[in-house]
C-alpha cells in the first residue's frame, strides 16, 4: 500500500475512533440544532431538485422524472413530516 493510502486509512481509523468515543460519551446535539439541520436539508433538497435529478441521471441513468418522484420528493415529504411531528407533544400511553 502506498504511503498516501496508508495515511488516508489511518485518518479514517482515527475518525472512526473519535466518533465512537463521542457516541459512547452520550454527548448529543440539542433538539433546536437538530431541527435547524432538518430545515436546512429540506431547503437544500427543494432548491436543488433539478440538479439532484440530473446528477442521478448522469451517474446511474435513472430517468429524471423518476428521481424527482421517487427520490427527491419522497425525501422532502419525509423531512417535512419529521419537522411537523417534532411540533406535536409526545403521546402518553393509555392508563389501564
């Protein structure tokens, strides 16, 4: 393996160790931060629908109308639903 490849592998291995440490520590981002990320991702998907469809067509040959319907809009709806559900209070289990 070339030295450059070894350095890349070592960097990836360190990144994995760092991420595993973070997960095990219980450190998490705030709910506000997570909602901001969802809104930003939704905006990115909506604003770049055509570019995303063209990229998938170029890379995989999937027709752009299929990409829009089955990939891009499905993702947009999923993100929108996640944002809507975050506004709802948690369901309480029924008392028996």
